[in-house]
């Protein structure tokens, strides 16, 4: 049986008797989803039943071990669970050999990267569950996030969803892990409420912990000329996670964006041309709109001449940092020069 949705697969697994033989194959381009399914089976299906678990991880001899062990059972067979990872390696020498029978009380969970050769298991269709994983398309990501969040009694704002799309690749396994982490964190840090509403700020707090710099906030404070926020954030320096070279790189990137925007305005670029010169074509339309609005505000204050001063500042400060000075000296120098360049 072929499944298109994770939820449908889990629903069928949940209804299936552990006394009956079953093979579950997770294959395709995002096989890390397999970890969620195998964990569910081990914790939920065998919660009240003793089970013998065998894990195969792609060693050369695993295929032989699996085949021999699979049929080595007695009439009083206990419940058995085989977890086969990297099955494309385990079964690569069994291309012409089909597994024709699965004993009772035996489940086999298979992780297979790429296209799965269905002829590998010549067993009744109702004993074979197939789930093909794919990279999510742009028009599927929002719905996936909303749907999973709803299951966990979470509601994400549009800004929160767009921030997640920027932070994580379009993979079900990674987004599922991220949302589960959000659910775990907010339910231990927030007062009980139904449902839990997740904002953009929540996402930033969870995935950019406040134990150190929020680089984005420092960058925005510099270009917004918000000295108070700048001084507060710069005090959160927490090595080795934080380093000045990364901060300088982000300052350089934002300076480049402003310069490109100014050039685009002078050349009367339309929306599409402006997005292209900023290399923001793959970003969500909401993020594109937000970026252009921010750059438009900056363009009212920053001229090409002022940007040149920032470029000189970045080069000079980077050179100074290479002179074997300690973190305290770096901070004093960076704050002093930043105030001269951005806040004077």
C-alpha cells in the first residue's frame, strides 16, 4: 500500500495488529523521516508487549544476517522488530532475490534512500506499507507547517512561518523536528493557554538563544542608528559562539544590499529587477517585501559616500583585529569606531 501523507501512514500503523507480519518502507529524498516512524513504532506499538529488536545499519554482512534470522523462528516466536537503516546498501546484492514471506509477529522497518525496488518484497500488498518522502515545494511548506502545528495545538503567525522558511531547508524531517522543539520549549516556558500562539519573536528567541548576540538585532540597530539597542546587545557577547568576524561579515552583507538598492533606484529598476540584483529571488514574497521596505528606509539616509565610510571602517577594524588583541580590546575598539561611523 502506497501512502502520500505521513499522518495516513501512522494511522494505518496504529490500526495494524503486531501479531500480523508487516513491512514499512520509508524511501525517497528525505529519509530522515524514517527516524520518526521507527521511534513511534518502538514506543507506541510495543509499549505493553515484550519485543526483540534487531537494528541493521548497512554493514556488508547485514543482508545475510537478516535473511537467516528472519526465518529462524519457533512456533512460540516472540514479537520481533527489524529496523534496517541504509537498506539500499544492505540489499544491494539481493537485486534478483525477493523476500517472499514475513513470519507472524514480525515487523520490518526499512529506510531506503532513493527509488525503492518494490520487487524486493514479494509479499501480499496489505503487508507492505510504502511511504515516499520528497523535498517540499514552496507552495507546500506553509500548509505543512500549519498542519503539524495544529496537531500540536500551536498557531504560528505568518511572520513566524516565513522566518522558519528562511531558517530551515524544505524538508519534512527538519521542519518536523523544529516544530516539535518549539512545542516542547513553549509549553515549559509559557503560561498555559489554548492554543499556543507563536510569533516571529518566539521563533528568533528559540533558535537564536539570548545567551549571546542576536547578530540581526545588532545589524539593524547600527543601520537604524539605535544606539541604546546597540549598546545593550553588544554586551551579550558570549564566546566562542559569538565572534566579531561573523558580525563584520553580516555588516558587510547589509552594506552591500543597501549599495545595490541605491544603484537599482538610480537605474529605475522595477520590483523584479531589484529582487534579482539583491539575489532574493528564492525568498518568500513576504520577506522580499519586508527587505525592500527596509532598504527604502535606509536609502533615505545612506548615500554612496556614507557607505564608502562603512566599507573603510570594516576593512580597518578587520585589520586591527588581526593584531593579536584580546576580546576586551576588540570590544572597546569596535564600539568606539561603530559609534563614530553609525551614530555620530
